[in-house]
């Protein structure tokens, strides 16, 4: 173990998971929706999204690339911290990966969730899954902590600024200066947003803060002030349940109706180009834009951008120092400041089963 990363002796990338072939698609979707009463017709409709890409979600390949980038980053800075990867809904499953970590003799694990924001589905549910994964290991179970939410870390924000600037250059020159920056994230039930973070509404507030930061960074880089909007994609709830709006497709319709000449879709809610990006944005939203005659480009996600990879290393060192009782710098841009390391007891409750909240560790 490197002194700089003590007491941690392992790093775990925690992701959502995705199918890697046509035969995986329905079993994967059944894993995702188990216990939620989703009609089979809905699963079959969503399965078509994956089957349109050969039944392969891009998320696993992107996680492998991020693992490799982190291993190289840690090695280049002398950090002897093995990198593991486990997913909630498909292989490699968290249960198997935590068992492997324990078998390797690792005792204290620092986890990065591939969700940058506070919410039940983006944080607490992952921690419930981690609690379930370590429970069968008994006394040999490693302790698992998570890295703080990193939505406003300079490495995340700067990567999104440059991706947005690049996307602007892909618009026709005559409309580029008046292009609207349309920031996109995964919709959640409004009740989930209401309960997110220690004081509520953290999910939407954090996204708005990042949207303002990226817009300001684009203005500094280009000398042009762009208007911005925050919109949502991938709604999956019952029609009568309120979810965060507007939907990205509805919003593009509204922009065209207002005479906005162009737009850039900026997927700030996603670390990598997984299915919600490839289908909801690159397929559906861009098809909507073409139908409307609205020039639209799409910014890249942070993926393995070196600034994001460096940010993860810095966050590892930061959390290790905090656990050792030191007071490291905790870089964070915008109005909200650095997120908490330990989630408060009432943060991001599980609306479906409040009793499971007791399973959540730090």
C-alpha cells in the first residue's frame, strides 16, 4: 500500500452495467427493473434500443477503457492501488468483484460511482447494492467507502467545456454564435429530486450549477455568451407519475418554434457515451432536430479525458487524506462547493423501501 493512498488498498469502479450481446438484452433489462412491475411490453420496446446496436451496450467497453486509463494514471504517479470494476446489473457483478477483492486480501476499498450527482438512483441505490454485495462475505468483507460527488470538480467541468466548444465548431458558421447550449441529463421522478441531497433538490441544483459553469467556460474560451437550458431524457416511469421535464425532444420542438437557429446537446449527466446517450440523444434527439430543420451537434462526454482521469486520482488522494485525519484541498467550482464524503442518514431516501436505508454505508 502506498502511504499516499493509505488506508485504502483497492480501488473499485462501480457502474450500471450493460448487455454484451443480443441474448443478454432481456435478462439485463429484467435485472434493471426487477421488483418494479414494469410490463413486459415495455421491456421489449426498450430491448429494441439495444438490439439496434447489435445487442451491445457501449458502457462495458468504456468502463474497460477507464479502468486501463486509471491503472496507467496510478502507476505513472507511483500509486500502488489495484483497480477493480463491478456493475449493478450485469457482469462483472458487484457481488463477484467484492468477493474477488476479499480473496485478494484487500481490506479497505475506495469506490468511484459512474454517476456524478446526488440522487437515490445515482448514489444511495449503488451503496445499497454495495452493502448487499459485501454482506455474504461476513467477517472477511472489505470496508467500502465512496468518492464524493465530483460534478463540480475542475477536471470534470474543464473536460465538458472543451467538449462543448468542439461541438459548437461543428455547427454551421452562420448560426454558431447564436447556438443554444442544451444541457441534458437523465430524468428522475420529481419526488426523487425533492429528496436528493441533505436539503432536497440536490440533483437538479447540481446540474444547473454545472450548466452555468460550462457555459461560463465556453464564454471565456470563445468570447461568446450563449443562452443555456437544462433538459431531460430517458424517462421510464408510469405516465401519471411526475418526472423532471422538459424532455429533450419536446424542448427541441420548442426551440425551433421560437426561432432559435441552432443548438448543442451537452450530456452533463453522463460520464460516458452509454445507451442513453447513443440512443436517446444520437438517435432520437438528432432525428427530431433533422425533422425540424434545426442544426444540432452533440458534445462528447468526459469518458477517458486525461483531465477527468487526473481528477479521479486527485479525489482518491483527497479522500485518503481525509480518512487519515488530514485537511487536504477539496477543489470544487461553482456555488455549491465540495460535496460531502459521508452521506447524511436522511439523504436521497429509497421511496420504494425505506427500511433498506439502514443498509447504506458511507
